[in-house]
C-alpha cells in the first residue's frame, strides 16, 4: 500500500487522464501542488477527432504557459457560419479570428484532440501520470481517502478528484443516476485537407442546419485535416462508446438531399466513428468530504454548444485556485465546497444550453424554424457570446 504524492504538501489523486484530468494536473502544478493521475488505459491516447477550443478555455491554457505549443498545432478560424441545409443560404455569421482575441484576449481555436492531449500531458509534473491503473472504488476514512485499483493495489490520498468521464467511478460514490439518451447520434471523421482545400485555405467553423440533423465542419492539425461531425436522429439507445465504427455509406445516405458542399465533404471521408449521444441530469452535489468530480464526470453534456472539454478546462482552473492555497488536509472539504459553489451555476447553464440546442439545431422547416433563422440573423455580434467566452475561470 502506498501514498499518492511525495514530499511535503497535500496528497492529491486525480482519477482519469483525459483532457480534464491532465488540465487539472497542469493547473495544480502552476500553484506548486503536485498530484498523481491514475489512468485506466495502458497508453495515453485520445479520440481521432477535432475539438473547438473557445476563448473561455484557451485563456486558461494560455495562462498555463501553453500558448506557443497550441499555436503550432491549432487552426484559428475566421468566423463561425450557419447555413441552410438545402439552398446554402447564410443564416448567420459571427466573426472570430482577431475580433475574438481583441475582445477576450484569447483566441478561438480548432484542434485535433490528440494534439491538445499531448500538449497537456507535457505540462504535467514529471512522473505524475500512472497508466494501466483502473480505479475500482474510492473509500473515505476519517483522515484520508483510499483508492482501490482493479489490479488489487491501493493508494492513499488527502483528496480525490474524479476526472474519469461520463461513466465515472468516483461519481458513482456520489449518486446512483444513469446516462440519459438524447435521441441523437453523431458520425465523426477526419478528411485529408488536400481533398477539401477551401476548408484549409479559408478556415471557418461551418454549420449546416436541417430538419432533424446538422453537420459541423472545420479544419484542424495546422490545416492538414478537416473535421466533420454529422448529427443524425438516433436509432438505438446503446451505451455511448469511444470506439464504435460507423459506415461512411450510412452518413452519406442520411445527407443525400443536402447541399453539394456538405455532400462533397462527406465524400472526402474514408472512415467514420459513430457515437450515440448521452448526457446526465445535473448532480445534486459534486462533492462529498474529500472527494469531488470535474469535467464529464461532474456534468456530461451534449456537444451542441461545443463546450464539454472547455468546461472541464474551466473546472480544472477553478479547482486548482481553490485547492492551491490549502496546506492542511483538514481544510480540503471547505476548498472542495468552494470549488463546487463557484462552478455549479456556470456548468448548469452551459449544460442546459447544450440540451436546448438539441432541439433548436434540428427544427423541421416551418414557423419555428423561420423564427429561429430570424434570430440567428440578428444575433451575430460577438458580444452575444460574452456570457460564455468572457468567463474567467481562475477568479474564484
Ligand atoms: C461528437 C462530440 C463532439 C465534441 N466536441 C466538443 C468540442 O468541440 N468542444 C468541447 O469543448 N467539447 C466537445 N465535446 C465534449 C468533450 O469531448 C468532453 O466533454 C471531454 O472529452 C470530457 O473530458 P473529460 O476529461 O472530463 O472526460 P474523458 O475525456 O471521458 O476522460 C476520462 C478519462 O478517464 C479515464 N477513466 C475512466 N474511468 C476510469 C477509471 N475507473 N480509472 C482510471 N481512469 C479512468 C478514461 O480512460 C479517460 O482517459 C464533444 C463530444 C462529442 C461526443
């Protein structure tokens, strides 16, 4: 049996080395707090897909000193545009690019998830990542918390942070709820940009909205790849998975009647993965004694605001700011309570917005869709996003 951490200071254990867990380790390091991150996978890896990184999260990463490596791999789209599924009529365009940096002092970026994951891993303290360590149970004792792993080993810590995703083991100690089926699935794929030069040479986040489904397209990997997320109505409720393969013929068939630009992008894909989308209802409480959760373990949300990972990064910044000044294990529960208090309303609002968009982005043609389109045409000023992009997660 051994303890998490070495030397003086709190013994901090993070379960899960996804974007949220790694961002937490990197943010704690900024406060001079060393933690141990336990990851079930045998190798550090991320899904082969893209991610939109909004200024509310890129600002955190910049303050962690990651601006330079991010700039090297990310794409800075000029705008986000929404178009009608059949005619291609522009419904709304919001400037990003320089406008975003001027307004929020941080950029809107699109990245390959594996690039972001690698950058975060290099920002973690040396020796803090422990692979092939699947946490099976977390048990709180009077003075400490014990983590039991699937290989029979045990670690002791003063505080345990569950960053272990939608099927979180740490969350299981806080609630008995189940993931909630959204009625939608997504196909995700990456196309070589030389097949779609328009997307590389004129980078934008392009959304196409139609009845029952929508498609999001943007470049990643320094512009070498084009990321596609094509939503379709769900067929089955199967547990959402990180690895299910989809069939490119199915997604092309689902978008058969759509604008030629969308069909061209789907034709450029060699393979796609398929995700049945779930979220969960907000937890009554994220924190119990010396345990808490963050990212998808705390508030798994639908991807329809492109904010799940962004919120995990915000959580990491806020948690580090609450835990950073703590030196005595007895003060841990109060610090975790403060973390939850500063994050809850924020993540509840974003979570609800993502659920609302599940309907809003998929309206059938008719009066409601026309009302939505009229709103999209008038709400194009970046200031409409201040509530989301202008948030400073370090200020607790
Ligand atoms: C189609 C789609 C598009 C998306 N697009 C965006 C976007 O553009 N922008 C955005 O911000 N978000 C987006 N998201 C959401 C985003 O992917 C998630 O919110 C984010 O990955 C959550 O990160 P996390 O670290 O909290 O959890 P995860 O990424 O799920 O990481 C959890 C980690 O914990 C490990 N783990 C799990 N259980 C255990 C255990 N018992 N012991 C040890 N380790 C364990 C896992 O192996 C994994 O490494 C999208 C999601 C989808 C499905």
